[in-house]
C-alpha cells in the first residue's frame, strides 16, 4: 500500500515554544524590525563565529546586497556554479554583471580552486561559492588562488550549522556569507536571510541599504521620540528588512539546532546503511555523513542504467516528495542566450541527481517507507 499523505522533501520543525514566541511578539505592539531582530542577529553572530550579522528579507537579497557593497556593477563578471538555485546567478544579473558559470567536482558537486581559476578574466569582480546540500568548501584554498581584487561571497543557503574543513563554523571565514531561513531550511522562519561578515563599515551600510538607504530605522524612531523622521537619503536603498515576527521564530530555532542536527544525521545514516550495499547503481555525495556536513539535502546520483526522471515520477506517484537540486542553469534560456558553455561534470550530475526527503521533523518510519519504495522501483 502506498501512503495517503504526501511526504515533502523538507519541512520545518516547530514546537509550542515557537508558538509562544510568536504570541508574545503579537501582544507586544511591535511586529516589524525591532528588539527581537537585534537579539537574533547577535545570537546568530555568536553561533557562526562572525563579528556581525545583518538579517534581510531573503538569501536572494543577501547575495544581491553582498555583491553590491563589494562594488559589482554593469560590465563585471561573477563566477558561480551552474549547479545551484537561480538566485546565485540572478544576484549578478540584478547589478548588470554577467554570471560566468563554472564546472563542479563530480564527488562534492561544488566548485574547486582549479575550476574557478579556469574562469578568471580581467573582468572578474567576484566569485560566489555554493555550499551545496550543506557541504562546506575549503574557503582558504579558494581564496588563495584568487587575486586580491576579486571578492568572495559564500552562498550558504544550505549550510547553517556546517563547518569548514578547518573545523570552524560556516560564517566565520571573513567572507560575506549568505544564509537562507526559507520554509524548508535547517533553521526556518518562513522567509528571510542573513549576511555574516567582519567589517563594521559594511555592516552599517548593509543595515541602511536594507531599509531604503535610511541611516535611522523605524525601530529607533518608534522607541525614541526625540529622533526625527529621515532628513534626506544619500544612497538608493531597498525594502529588504527582516521582522520581529520572523526573528522570534529564528531565536527558538537557533536554540534547537543541536536537536535538528541529530535528527538529520539519524535519517541520513539510516538511508546510507540501507541503500549503499544493496544498490551499487546509487552514488552518494561525498562526506554526506561527515560531522561537518549540515545535511540540508540528502543527495544521491543514479547511474545511466536508470532513468532518473522516471524514477522521480514513480516516487512522486507513491507520495514521496523526491526532488532535483538542481537543473543546470547554463542550459536555461535566460542564461544560455549570452553565455553558451560546456560543463561536462555539471551536465552529467544534473541528469542523474536526486534528492530524497529529509528534515528534522521526519521520523524513521517515513525514511523506511522511502527506502522500501526506492528498493522496489530499483529492483
């Protein structure tokens, strides 16, 4: 028998504590960006080992602002992988820059210093490194092969709680590092994102840019009657701020990260134990069970003897929310029209990759169902 309810590939884990936090903020009289947001940013900075954190409306906004404050503009090139969500490349397009797609390592599904070097030109202004699935890359080695003029931005949408090979938490590298708090992420506030960094001037500028370019935000005006309305803007800003409704959720979710980590590790280990020996046609992302991996995604790759697309459709027909992370960006019309390129590793991986459901709210009985159905289909 197939299950009646749909099992999504990822869903948030909320408790009564999150409900109580939301209720408290609703009764406070202030639900915009205020004291909860400030506290959340401080707690995130401590958790990540960063000097400061600036929360914004999404990881897309975080990537865009990170490129903007580091001087990316029209005519520049931004190197990024094609194996990523479209926001990574779109952040460059918003500024009139050109995303230059880079191939990835066939074992980690991420960029390497050598592959990045192949794409460097005099027009390269920045590189965006994606920690795909929650596997953090060696940022020290990547930074070492880049000229000083090239900025590095980390797309850590999948990597809250992950650690670099040197053992330090993602967000502590010194690069502007962007996180997502979308509905299915390891820390969820429905929507939202953040930038971790080590530059006081950039922090102040980012805080201004997220609220129209204003140096004084609404919370300061609300809590201090002597503060006047903004006298005049000096820089074009945006409406990309966070809210206390989101931040109060995030503060509780942050305290529960060790619980979430263990839950994801248990599910990933169970998948691995049940599948690795039985089906040699399956390949797993390298380091998937490594303690430094955040395991936002459980990524597998099927051999050419199996139709990945048919397997995906069959799993979904059995109410299993398997997914593809991701189709290759360089093959999409938006990007391909001005950027024809061949990326053999990416193209192979993207034709074979599959994401199995995993979340901090997923019991092993759900994982057992996924395994049984996958085994049945592969046999």
